[in-house]
C-alpha cells in the first residue's frame, strides 16, 4: 500500500491514540476495551501512514510536491 496520509493527519491520530489509552484507565471495562481497540487502529494507521478508508474514498492528505 502506498502512503496516503500527511504529517498533520499522522500527528493527530497519534495524539488521539494516546488520549484514548489514558482514558482507558478512567472508564469501565467495556468502554476501556473499545478505547484500546480504537487506539491500536489509530496508531497502526498513523505509523504506516496509510488509511484504508482513504483508498475507498480515493483521497489522501499528503502534501503535494510541485
């Protein structure tokens, strides 16, 4: 898969993943599990800089080089 995620998008996803991991410790078991699963998905897509939904919608957030 080719990269389709820009730097800002990557940083936002990593910050959201970190917030969800922190919230895990303050919510119940089911909500915490859901937060951890979402955080893992956000972290994986941020580190790989690919988002499967961007492929489906044929878009990307990469900065265009001229």
